[in-house]
């Protein structure tokens, strides 16, 4: 709608919103879309694929950070350190399954 004319005047009041803002996400949708295209795994990448992937990544990051925050609180700390992230992943059964084939040091 930006730039359309209504009654002879151009509507310039509408600000540009990023795809992250429109989707209500914190993760950068445009960057993820660019990296998906750059990976050259497929010929064409739809914009909704980037939004969906950004939402999934944001959800996983929020879950791990929540578990790491709980681990930090249990250890009497206010800041999350890498050890808390490791404890969070190792103590959660679902993440153990995801990272079973990966080595986490």
C-alpha cells in the first residue's frame, strides 16, 4: 500500500516493516532467506519457508535458553555461562535425542 495515491495525494505515512516484525519474530527472516538461497540446495526458496524456519529456530533457542536459565538459577548464578547451556541440553531427554549423533564438548 505504500506509495499508492488516494485522492491525488501520495500515502507516505505507512512505514516499511521488516518480515521479522510482520511475523512477530526476533530472528532475522531476511537473513535466513538469503542464506537459504545462497546454500543452493534448491532452485527456488519461497519467502514463507524463511519465516517458518526463523520461527522454529527462535522457538528452539528460547527453549534452550529457558532451560539454561533454570540451570543457572539452580547453581545460584544470575548469568548463563556455556556450562549452563551444556547442562540444559544434557538433562533434557528430547534434546539428548536431537544431539545424540553430535559431540558436545
